C-alpha cells in the first residue's frame, strides 16, 4: 500500500525487548521478578501450605504463632497462615493494577490520539479536562473517590482508574502530535488516505512505545496506591488477603509480632521494585534516543 511505503521502517517492540533481555541485566532481573510474582499468584492454590487460611478459615488455638516449619511466615491474630495469605495476595494487587491500567489505556489512548492528531478546539477541550484531574495528586483524588464508594476491591479499582487515565491521555497526545507533523503523515494526507487509516496505521503504532514503558512503571504505583487505600480501610475488606489490609491489621502488633506486617510489607516492596526494574529496563531498550552501549 502507498501509505505503508511512506512510513519509515521501525524495529518491532517485541524484537527489541527480546534482544534487550539478552544484553540488559536490569530488564532481565525485573522481568524474572515480575514473572515470579505473577506465578506466585496463579499457582497460589497449589503452592500455599494452608489454602483454607486464605479467606474465612480461623484457628483460635493457633493465633500469633511465630514463624516455624509448619508456618514459615507465622500466623495472624485469627490463626491464619501468613504465607498462604501473602501468596494469595499476589492474586489481588496485580489484578487491581491490570484492570486500572487497562481502563486507563482504553480511555486515555483514544482521547490522546484524537487530541494530538486533530489539534484545535478538540485538543484544547480534552487537555483542559485532563488538566483538572492532573491538578490533584493521584492518591488524594483516589481517596476522594473511594470515600464516596462502598469499600471493596471493585470500587478501589474504579477509584484509582478514574484518577489514572489523564496521564495516558497526556502522554499519547504529545506523541501523536509529534508523529502527526512528520513528513510521511503529511504525504499520506496529500494522497487522500483517510484519517482513520492514518490514525491506525501511522499515529498509533508510532506513539505506543512510550506507553509500554509507562504501563510497566505504573504497575508498582497502582499497587502502592491500592495498598494505601486498603491500609486506610477504603479498599479490600477482611477476609480478603490484600497486602495493604494485612499491614493495617498487623500494625498494632508490630512491636511484639513483627511478622504480621513484615512479610506483606516485603511483598509490596518486592513487587514495586520488580516492576520498576522492568519499566526502567524497557525504557533503556525501547527509547530511541538512548546512547547504545557495548
């Protein structure tokens, strides 16, 4: 096709990532840790030592037991195995992050593409709306939304998603505006290529790379925000094995039963570090302005 011939050839992001895994230890480490966390959640029913303890089971005679061979992470105030609940927590926080980022992309990408490509009044209106959301810290705005909703995982996801999409609209708008001004896009317009085809075949593919990096970096930020809402009582509710909720429930025991907050807190920290490493590695690999290194 004529419009395809006009566009410069770009290395495929998947091929770039595959090559980066071989030469970039930062990306490889982040990918390995992220995969480990995802597998822990997926395989939790198989690897957890006491699956019944993930939710409603209680053991009044085994409360607040120290870490041991039977309970490697100890037990909580209801006698539930902490290791089991931490493993099942890997099925909660990453899933919240997935749906928040999916919603943000589904809303932010179309709005950003349209605003950046068309410009004018449409661009001004959409950007002013995003500016209203961006004027408030994401956590503060998420707290406001969560406060008016019934505390639950679904409402926590919705509250965070409502604050996250403007970042993607702003990011994609900048990329789309840059691509829209390039010569091959102008040539496609001159040849009568439809706006829809230009958007789908040129603007979107050439604007998506920064989005991939941002999504990987935002996984940890969303998980930290969700954990903060649960810690404050506005997110997941007992008996859901949410890491932020586990830290909240164990904070009053911290000086004597340290394991109640240490292990779920370590899970939050490890997840944040893993996805930050993954995002930094992807940025090094996919950023066309980086200086190649031997």
